[in-house]
């Protein structure tokens, strides 16, 4: 039997969702997958408009490109982390 593949570490739910959309789950299992159910529903989101300076937008896009994600995804992650930090 071929060696089981290793599941990578993800930086966000979107990154994990994209990964699982592109691979065969069976490659990561050791036994039969008859009883496994995956729920990959997209989470509910509300879109907002946040005005930023051209410099901030440029920096955000550059950072997102380095991480291999869209600037919208990175902005969402930054906002989420900021809200959690402020809520402590």
C-alpha cells in the first residue's frame, strides 16, 4: 500500500478549503473512507468597504502576493486578528 500523504499546516480557513478542493481526500487516509463526511460549506461573510491609502493598498497587495493569497483574504485575516486582539 502506498505511503499516506501528509496534511500541511494552513494559515487560514480559505487556504485549507482551497487545498481540499484540489486533492483527493483518499490519498490522506489509511483505511476505508466509507464513514467520513466532509462539510466544506463556505462560511457566511458580509462584504464591507474600507477606504485605505494607496500606499497601504500597495503594501497589502505585496504582502498577499508573497503569501500566495488574494489581498482581500489577507485583509480579512488582518481584520479578524485585530478584532480578536482588541477584544482581549
